[in-house]
C-alpha cells in the first residue's frame, strides 16, 4: 500500500470518529429536501418513494426501541431522522464486524491463568516457588486480558471505537497483534471508504453526484445531480447543458 493510500484510509476512519457526534445530533433535526425540486417536481418523486419504502422497516424498529426505553413514559412518534439512523446502524455494524474479523486474525490471545494444582511439592521451598510462578502467571494473564489496546468482543463496542482500533492497525501501532496482510489492509481500505461516504452523505459535507432516472425535459438527455459540501444542489443535463438550481 502506498503512502497516499494509507493517508486516504486514515482520513476516512478519522471522518467517522470526528463526525459521529454530528450524526447523533442530526438524528433529531429536520432534514432538508434532497434532491431539490428546482421547478421539475418529478426529479425526486420516484427516489422519495423508494427511500420511504426502504425506511419503513427502520421506522418500525425505531418505534419499538423507543417504546421499550426505560425513560419512556408512554408511546410517542419517534422524532428521528431515519436516513441518519440508517447510516449510523450501517456504519457501526460494518466497522464492528470488520474489527471482530481483523482481531480474530491478527490479535494474539492472552495467556490463560494457571490451572488448579491437584497437588503441591512437599518441599517448602519448592512449594513457595510453585506458588510464586502461579501468581505471576495469573497476574500476567489478567494484565493481558485487560490490555486497553486489545479489541474487545464484549462490553462497549461502538463505531468510533472500532474506527480508532482499525486506524491504529493501519498505522502500525505496536501491540498484542501481528502486522496486517495486504488482503486485510485492503478490506479496511474498502470499508473505511464506504463508511466515510455514508457519513458525509448523511451530513451533506461531501461532494456528491448522481445520475437521475428521468430525462431532461428540454432535450431528453441524461440528468446529473450535483451537490453536497454546503453547495446548492444543481441538476445539469449532460447533453444540452441546461441546469436547474434550488
């Protein structure tokens, strides 16, 4: 992997960590219209219908989670942006699964505690030595299992923690693991890039372009939708050059 590729993957993983709080805050905010109508109302009609059907399952899931929350006194409609919720669930599941698989392949298992002894040496000095050996082994086993650098399969497992752990692997930080193989590094590159794109799209902080499924009303040419990163959404015909801006 080249230095440029490594920096790109590092930036993608950092994007997830840095903007995760922004995603959490955006869950309860009102979304803007995307794609915009811009005088041709049919541009977004089909896409909106598809997104609504896809979101139906997540809406039901969100409502069930809200009803079961211990702080919830009664039923209310879930005040959630389902597109952001979908992004968070997808990114978190992908990064945690990748961290699990990577750790299973490269992370050294901690040593096991000393097994119970059925008998001890009769000589007092030998017994003290055996007891000291068992104590040292048990302490080392506990220290290795609690090493904060290790990826944990239980407890707190979040997208930012998984991204940071994977970031340390790509940067070659030393710890209880073997170096990544080219195949393992490639998988991290792919998942990191996908995760960053999903986060940027949900927050509208990255450049985006999409080919619409309708044709230009002027010349029947293909329409491309441009926007993101704070820019005003624009539809442009690649044939006649006509543009519509919100």
